[in-house]
């Protein structure tokens, strides 16, 4: 138990340093933008006096480190700043981020279950026809760009001229699953499939490789030779030990899934983080881009720390690391 607590403590101690590094990097990169916040907020016709007053009111003339410190203090309090038009970015993120998380976690969750089933089957039937078929399917899935698949599904099944009309192609108002499950299913199905396919292809190959390596170990042959059914050995020992590497990849896939979901949201016009960052880019609003980037980066860090904790649950030997 003490080793487990030490492991959790090391991960939690590293969290503030990682957060500090990410926020500093994003802030510095955004500070290099040529956009003038005062000019964007007041318009091209604003007088020099008005521009200067705006800069002083928003501390834009302060040294870079001072502005970063002020931003960091606000971030700790949940304040991501304001857009150039005065809208609180934290409120915008609070409404958009749950939508992105839904797409990512549902998509990656389905991909993980599908990959585990296919990967285990492929490993158990190594070099036979089920393995060959699954390997070909995983390569096709892995090589399929999510944005291209999204566009293709819109043409086939979207409610556009020529499409089957079964699912929403352009989502003007995202509906909660608790308010209208049927509409939610029509809206979320195609975006989730676009996330599932490449993630499932990648994870399937990892699960298969990890299972094959574990099945070749001596303890498996010894257990089967001692009369223990192969299914019992696979379920109780092989699968549990083989999941260490896939869980590592799963944590990374969740991070990549967030980046991919941003593109998918723009294609389907979903009011998530993708729309927010698109608004920030098109309006040249650095604060929006900065707030969205930091939110996604922090979520990625926290998710990977949670994944580290899952190692312990899957394989107790990690507690001694």
C-alpha cells in the first residue's frame, strides 16, 4: 500500500510542474502573435488615445512575465480571460468542452472495446485466417483519415441531397442525450464513428502484438502443461499482463482524439472546442485560441496521470516502480 501511495504522490507532485510548463509555453507562443488586442477590440477607426487607454485598462503594457503571472493567477481561479468583445472565455469553454469530451470518451471507449476483442482473437488465431483478416481490417482503419471518413459518411448517410438522411450532417443546435435521446443519436453517430475507426485500427494492432508476446512466455506454457485450461490462463493472466502497453497507447489516443475531435466538430458544425478555436482563428482573437489550447492541454495531462494510475490496477507489479 505504501508503494502505491508513493507512486500516486510522485505523479501528483509532477502535475503542477507540467501544468506550469504547458501554460508558459502556450502563453509565450500566443504572445508572439502580431494581433493588436486593442485594435481588434476597438476597431480600425479608434483613436491613439482610446487604444492606449484600452491597453492600460487591460494591463497590455505590462512586462511579459507580469502578464503571465496575472494570467496564471486568474487561471487558478478558473478565469481564462475575455474575448476582445468582452465575453468570458471560461463560460464559452464550460459550454463547449463537455461536448468535446463526450465525443472523445465515447469514441475512444468504443474503439478500446472493439480493439480488445479483435486483438485477442487475432492473437489466439495467430497466422491463421481470422488473424489475417483482422490485421487487414486494422491496417485499413488505421490508414483512414478521420476527416475524410466524416465527409464520406455525410455524403452517404447525412441528411443532405443524395444522402440517406438517417443522420445529421450539419448540427445547428447540439442536443443533450437527456433531453432528446433520439436526436442525440442522430447527431452524435457519424462524428463518433469518425473518431472510432482510426483509433480502433491503432489499438487493435497494439493489443494483438502485446497478446502475442505474452502468449509466448514460459509461464503460459507451464500453466497449460499443468492442466489449467487455456481459456482460464488467457483470461486471468495473459490478458491482464498484456493490457499494460495498450493502456499506455490508450492514454495517448485520448489526447490525439481531442485534437481529431476539433476537426470533426468543424466538419459537422458541432458547438464544441473545435468551433471555439475556429472562431478565435477567424476573428484573430488570441485569447480564445489561448484559452482553448490551455484547456485541452491540461485535460491531456490529467488524463495521462489517470492512465498512470490504471497501470497499478491492471498489474500490481508496477507498484514497485
